[in-house]
C-alpha cells in the first residue's frame, strides 16, 4: 500500500507539475503579449519623436538655404559693383576730358565775340561746335 500511495503521490505531483507548467506557459504568453504591446507603443513614441525632430531640422535647413539664396544674390550684386568700380578710372578720365572740352568751348565762344573779322568768328564758331560734339561724346562714354 505504501508503494501505491507513493505512486499516487508521484502521479499527483506529476499532474500538479503539468498543471503548473500549463499555468506558467499561459502566464508567460500573457506577459509576452504585454511586453509586445509595450514595445510597440514605445516604438510609435520614438517614431513620433524622430519625425518631429527631423521635421524641425529640415525646417531650419530650409531657412538656411533660403538665407544662402538671398546672400548669393547679394554677392552677384557686389560683383557687379566691383566690376563697375574697375571701370571708374576710365569714367573719371572721360568726365575730366569732357569738363576740359566744355571749358575750351566756353573760351572759344568768348573768342568768337572778340574776333577781328567775320571769317575768324566763323572759324572759332566751327571750332566751338566741334568741341561741343567731342564733349557730348565724352559725357556719353562717362556714363
């Protein structure tokens, strides 16, 4: 009898052990489901954080690129101004020559009023007209 009781106890323990294993397996599946849900929720949160982080970085990058485009147009303007400054000595030269020819034309006009004969006055008038034409050419070149 004792042997039978021991066999029954062993059998009961085996059955209890099998039931415990089944319960543990069910609990593990429930716990792994909870872990999976927690991981998926954390993944979604991370995706949202990364999305807004990248969006903010791209917005800042877009603003910097727009600022660079504005800067590029300013650089082009500065290059044009520098090119204009390179021609400045030539323009200054034409302006000076234009002023000198204007002065000569004014003096020729005065000489025309002081001429001794009509022939001299006509020649001085012709010289004055030529000086005026040259002065206009210098004024056009200075611009």
